[in-house]
C-alpha cells in the first residue's frame, strides 16, 4: 500500500468526539491525517466551552428548522496541502473532484437541521450517489439499517466500521479498601444522572462502597447526595485515573447514539451495568449481556441495583467480566487493529 494523505473534514470548527482523537493517534499503516490538530483534544473538558458549544449548535439547528432548511450536512474541503482522500467526520462532502468517505454516528449526521425531510433526503441522496462518494461507514449495524431504510440505493457503498480506542498498557489496579462504582456522562439529566445517584446512594447504605459521579451535576443534587464524590467535566487524563481506580461502571442512560464512555470503561476492565430503552438501540452491539456487563430492559432501578449488588458481592464474577472487557478492546470488534484493517482496505479501494 502506498502512503496516503487523508484530509479530515469536520461539520463544525472542531470535532467534539474521542473517535477522531483515537483515529489520529492510532492511524492505519501508511496513512497520515491532515487537519488533525483540531481533533487531538477529543471531547472538551471545559464545562463553559461545552455548554457554550451546545448552546450555539442547538440554536443554529433551531433557526434552520424554523427556516425549513433542507440542506445536507455537507461541506466543501479546501486545502493548500495535497491529499488523496477526504474522510468526513460524520458529515458529507460537496467536493466533486476528490474521492471521499464518511463515518456516521447516526442518520442525523447527514442533515444539518437534524430533522429528516423528503426534500432534504433527496438532496442527501444526490451526494451519496455521486461516483466520488466511495463509502459510508456507520458506527453500528443499527445505524446502517436506518440509513438503508431511506437510501437503499447505496447498499454497495455502506459498511460498518466500529469505533475503537487503544488498550490501556500496564493496567495495575490498586487494591481499594472500598469498591468504587463510577458513573460518567456529559449530559446529567439526559443520561440518567438522577437514576445513578439513587442507585449509588442505595448501594452506599448497604455496602462499604464509594460512589463516584463525573458529570454536570446540579448543585442542589450534590448537596442532597453529599456522601457521593462529585467531579465536574475533567480532562481525559484525570478521568482515566478515576476509571483506573474504579471497579464497576454504572451507566443508566436511556438515550445514546453510541456511548464512548462504555468503550473507555471496558478498556479499564470495568464490568458495566446499564439499561436498554427506545433510544439506546446500539447498546446491545456494545455490551454483551452477562459477559462484559448487564443490560436491564427499561428504567428498572431495582434490577440495576440488583446487578450492581451481584458484582459487589461476587469477586470472581467481576474478575471474569473484567477480563472479557479487556479482550474486547485488545482484540475484539472495538480494537484498534480491527478498525485499522478495515479503514486501510476502504481507503485503498476508494483511492484506486
């Protein structure tokens, strides 16, 4: 394979996702990513930057909906640097002179206003059917199915490429005096934060455990659940130190387009207790029930608490699940090796 220069095209000023941080830090063989500096931060750890960014995005989308905007989430790549291929970071390309591929977190990634319309879908279809659109790479099979329901014509152009994160080297976990259960989410109310607090408090009263919450938790709830340890959004290095020192990952979020924190938890060997709801279709593609974690149907707090208790009381079960989590990241479908082998082939076929 020749050495290829791949231009990363983002839908916003910078990509607020660990997907691209992992990509540029662990690229496929003989690949150099251009426009990569913006992706090195991964997810923003500044609460103010995070809130401002989301405020701007929501208002732009709101205005576009009012204006009945049907524009695809597509961008024209302009660069003085020479490159072989455009990799769109969950957006589409307007370029006609260069081959391009696009990864997709969800169907919403294709529509700038986030709401699909008949006219908007027709505009998207025109871009997808261009000869220089080489591959659409949904993050999960669920997303692939949703795309093909609307755009069945691109079946030969679509292939699932699971996100990946690197395995943690030299993972020497400390022997804690108390088991630590951690909950991590950037949208507290949306991602089941209140449920997590209730469960952690119940478990704390019954067992000698430490409950850790990393989220934008409201101040009144921090006071109400003062026996738990709270952290606001923190840099990845600090977050990973907390995960390294934890034993179980609790994630009762009823909504998710993917859920990178689940992969991060597995990379530290943390068995996961989570739920499956109407807006978590991909959850079962990430967590293997009774192997890398437990998946509870619906917002069943007693069952979530029960499975946490099961892991607290059964050291061998925690150890076995921890091993499966580590193997999934090291050599499974979320491994850097598997992702890069797919990307290497896709890039090569697209450039030919």
